[in-house]
């Protein structure tokens, strides 16, 4: 049985083909660390996993562009709060964390931890009409796949 936390922060090192997600608790301890293929089903599984671990989840990403479009659309469509942690912040802070050189898991850990400690990152918000359009498109895609 997994421990349920009051609040977790999930940092995502976004990429084109896959993302790496690391969740930390209020003490900065790692709750989970996983590779997520940039696919609707895998991203939805990640959202469910985070929700199972905590009632309050704060998401943070390092890219708010094309590579993370599906990820962000699904997070926002499922009512999740997401903040943008600039890549410059991640690059500068990575040296303060122990471990091997640059890895996706390490970057995701830095993103999660920075979101936990700082409150000045900009939230990523999507206009309601865009969310509705994305929900319609993902529903249509789900029907096509079925």
C-alpha cells in the first residue's frame, strides 16, 4: 500500500517522445519517479497516479511549447494546476543537487523541488474555449482509436 501525502509537487522534464515525472512531498522526499511516453493513455495514468498519492497535486513543467502541448492540454482539461519553471532556473539549480550529470530524472526532480520551495512561477492557464475544443478533439481521437 502506498502512503497518501497531504500535498505533492510533480515536476516534469518534458520532451517530444517522452517526459520524465518526479513527485516530491512537503519534505522534499521523492514520492515517485517515472518515464512517461508522450501518449494520452500514459499521461492520464500519470495524473491518476499523482491523484492516488495526494489530494492536492501541484504540477510544474519546464517547457510550455509544442513538445508539452498534449501533456498540458490533458492536465488542464482534468482541472490540474500547472506552473512553468523556466529552463534557465532548472539549469542553474541542477548543480546544487547531488547525483550524476544532466539526466531527465534529475531535471524533473529539480523542477518539482523548485515548485515546492518557490511561489513566484507563472501558472499556465488555458482559455475555457480552448479546453473545450481540446476535450472534444481528445474524445474524437479516443473514439477513432476504439
